[in-house]
C-alpha cells in the first residue's frame, strides 16, 4: 500500500514544525493507527513554499501521482500544509475523493476513511462554495462600479477609437488614472462605411469582400473578414445611446447602467459571468435606429428560415463545424426545386453561404 506524506514549510528551520519533524510524526501516527505492515511511504517535500496557492513542485507531483492511481492514502501534519485557501483545499479533497484516496491530517484528527471525516469534506465544500460565490460577487460589484465611470479597461480599442490615459484627483484628494476613448477620424470613416454597406447589401460576406477589395483593414492592419465585420457591427461602442438601444441590450441579457444621452456604450464582462453594459463618456457615431436595424438583420440571417437554400429540417444544421475554418455547417440544396427527387444536399460552411 502506497502512503503519501506531504510536508511543507514556508521558511527553512530544523526546529518546531520542520519538514523532517512533520514527516516523522506522520509516519508514527499512521503506523499506530493501522495494523497493515505492508506500507510504502512516499515522501513529498516543499521547503520554502507558501500555502497561499497550490503551485508548488512537489505538491503538483503528488496530484499527478494521485491521478495516476499510485497513491492509496495521503497523510499530512496539519490541514494548512495542503493549502491555506479554503477553495484550493476543497478542490484537493474532491480530487482525492474522485480517485478513492483517503486523507488524514494528524493535528486535527481529520480522517476521510471515517464517517466523521467524510462529513467534514462536505462542510469544507460548503465553505469553499461560499468563498467562490463571495469572490464572484465582489468581482461583479467592482465591475459595475467601473462600468458607471464609462472607462476603458484596457486591451486593443475597437476600430475608430484610440485609448488615452488621464489622471484626476478623486473626492479623497488622491491621484487616480483612467483610460478613455478618443475618436480616430480616419478609422471612423471606415466604421461608418461598414455600417452603411451592411444596411445596403445585408450580408457579412459582401461587406467583407468589399473591405478586402478596397483595402479597408482592421485595427491592427489585418483583413476584415466576416467575423471581424460582425464584431464591428455588434459593438455598441459605436451607437448613439437611446432608450430603445438600452432596452435591446437588456433583452439579450445585459445588465445596463447609465442614462441614454447619445454617448456610446461600453461592454464589461471580464472575470464575471454577467454581461454588463454602461453608457460611456465617449460620443456615439451610429444612429440608434440604424444600429438596431443592423442587429435585426444580423439576427435574421442567423435563422435558416431567412435563407431558402438552408434546410429548416436538418437537425445538424449549424451544429456541425468546419474542420478547416471553424464555421458552422449548413445544408444546401442544389438541383431542380420542382422535383424533390432531383434535389441533392450537401453540408457547407456558413462562410460559403451567399447570404452571409
């Protein structure tokens, strides 16, 4: 039977709860508690590593051995030798449970081979879940507060805008900084042209071909393919906010903050599952009615019913994906439409669909 002993200490010392002392105490405890003489101790030592996370070389090796089913039981001196983070500790316990590895902590008399020990696992899981939910709630609240400022949180700004960093003095007389959009006139001409072209031809493929043919590039200079055009058309940073636009964003699952005033709208979703949108401090450039019309066309073109050449009955339509380009696959019919027997069917990527 393979018994893993894990020991950890943040600072090297040969006294107190030293690595060596932890190992000896674990061995003695296990041998006293079991009558099994056929025991093979496997030692994992992390000297000089904090317990704030699980990124420790020997601990990771231990987890790998657990997954490889090389370990029957894990013994440690104290619970915090595994982790000082409740969520990490609970995750480790769940992994041990999955691979039927008993866990013993000698200081707390924590033993998952007993009914009381198994009950403790569930209690630890409850607190871990509480911690995860509390963290998620704090992230959400912070994201909402940031969204109310209308600031840009970083990354590559969308086509038509550049990001500038400004400093200001807050209500506590402390110097703060924020990033905001400034208009890039040349790029905004491209954005306006893309919106107008889509309203004219109503297909992403046509707009993409037009952009490539006329050397209208993206923010980083690359070709504006179908996905890039779609991203621009769906981005509310360009729209002049109106009550109707805010209602639309709410209807598709956004939590919306701010009052419609003609400014653009920022989307916030980093590190949170909730979609957040807020009226920004930069001016919008696309009329609300035009932007909503574009969203309506985009949504309509996603439906097979909007394209008579796409099957409405094939259950795999848009579920299969092309192995080369990653696009959704659709069924297309070819041949005479007057006689069903003359029709042939084939799956093709949506980016070969003339309606885009």
